[in-house]
């Protein structure tokens, strides 16, 4: 079983489960993660997603034993069929996707984490753009997200050198949302994810659509996107419940609809 799935309090937990190889990806695990993310789209009981790793690592990237196996998938297929769909699904799921980085996140593992909406990391965790060490380029959206998070110069330096960035430094660089003590990581993420799962899920999903669009839009295009999405948000049950609760001075009970 290459991943462990659990739905708890409307949160889908996806735990990468190849700890003997630091949760490095093979084809089976890539397809299993894709399937779990598809479930997050269709299952209305799921209102937030957490991706984390079993054991001491988050994810060490691609399993090089598979990548160099003459009978294994070709590199182009690994990128196109394993990683690109995972990144696409993380970004298009209209629900919050949170990474809980519990150890090293290297190569594709680092960039899968950075593609998530919000990243928490334990203090002993680290992020490594390891591709240059073996003559490859960053994939899994790394060349898109990292420069937007930390700036062109820093991203370029990290990609060329493959230097390790510890969690506290990653937070200072705005690479991640927050670093916390290792012993507090899962409890912190659980509380945070369950808080988001009780919020207006449809509104959060529309916010995600707007943020995705802002990556490439100019101001006038983005204002039009906001107008269209705000109109959709205003037609939801949760908007009606939120405004009614405000006027009645009570706590709203959102349904995610």
C-alpha cells in the first residue's frame, strides 16, 4: 500500500507510504495519489485535504531505481503521466490542499509540497531542489511556483546549487506558510485543516480559482475574474448562512455549499 488514506472530520489525509525509500515516488504511488485527489473532487464529505509522509521523510522525489530501470517508464512518461497530473489536480481541486512536511522534501517531493495551497513544516524538515545534482531540471511545477514564492534570484540559486533550505529559513523566505516544532506538526495541521473544513468550502474553492488566475492575468483581467467569481459566491448557501448569522449575532453553520 503506497499511500494511506483516511477521512477524518471532513479532512482527507493522504500519507505517502514508502518510508523505506523516504517516500520516493514510483508509478504505483503516483497513480494512487492521483486517485486520492480525484476522490477529493467527487466526495462532498471531503472539505479539505492534507498531504504528508510516513516515517522520517515527506518525500525524496522520484525513485531513481525505477527511473533508471530499462524496463521501467521513460523519463518523459514519468513527468507527463506521474507528476504533471498530481500538480494539476492539487491546483484545480476547489478545496484547500495543505502540505504537512514532516521531513526532507527533495526534488519532485519539494515541488509537490510547494504546489499545495498552504505548507506547514516541522522544524527538522528541509526543502532541496535536488535536480541539478543529477543533471536534470526542476519539474512538478518547481520552475513556476518557486520563483513566484521567493523571487527569481533566490529560486535560480537554489535550483542551480541544490542547496538545502531548512524549515525555519523556508518560512523566512516566504517559501512556506509556517514552520512549527516537529512534535507539534500533525496536531497543528489537523486543527488548521479541520478549521478550514468547517468554513464555506465553495467560497474557498472560488478563492483558489481567483488566485490561480492571478498568476497570469493583468489587473483588468483579474478584476473581471473577481466580478464573475464573487457573483457565484453570492449565490451559495454559505453566503446566505454567513450573512444571516452575522445579522442574528450567532455563529454560522456552513455546509460547504
